[in-house]
C-alpha cells in the first residue's frame, strides 16, 4: 500500500465559494484536476524512478472504470450531503461517453469527480484525503459478508496492464 500522505490539499488556491450551488459537471471539472494531482503525488511517492512507470500507474487509477469502482467502494462511507453531491455529478447530463467505457461507468466516474471537486472547493482537505485513500486502497468487507468469502486484495498494488 502507498504511505498515507500528510499534504493539506485544502490549502491550494481556489475561487471564493464552497461549491454548494455549483452544477455537477463543473464540480467534476475541478474534481478531475484535484484527483489527478493527488494521484500523481501518491504515485510519485511509490519510489518508481522511471517516468513511464509513473505515467502508466497514474493512467490506470485515473480512468473512468477505476473511478466507477472507487465510487462504489466509497458510497457506504459518504454522509448524506456527500451522497447528494455524488448523485448531482452522476446524474449530470453529459454530451458524450468515452469509447471503451460504459455509460454507467462514465456517470459514476463523473459523480466521483464531482465529490472530489466539492470537497476541494469546500476546503475540507482532511475529508478529501480520507476518501482519496479509501478510493485507492483496500476497504474492509462489510460486517454482513459471509465468513467463507475470501477477502479482497488491495487494488493499489495491482499492476496496471
């Protein structure tokens, strides 16, 4: 697993406002950049020296499929307000879907990015960091999971294709 970072992403410059009235696609626009910066920072700390490896790892974790899976892992951890922001982004009307991704994956990824954008604009760097680490690392199985079900391995150590 990657080490926990102590960066305070809330201290980055941002425009005045908390993102509360911002539409889902605009939140996703800024959230994409925030997630990408956090991801690159994390990947850079992995001690991989070659830029090609850093780029490959960053691309693996920054695509719609991975973000959609991460959104599914995060949903049980979200407050009611965070879940509303996620839904606002997920339900936003987009004009396209990237090839090789389903429409559902793309909408979940948009919701995921909107949540990150909202937390950033709100200035909640601690929550942003908590959800980021939960998104890229293994999360515990729910308590009601059957005892014979094998535990998932950490996805962060899975090598990109």
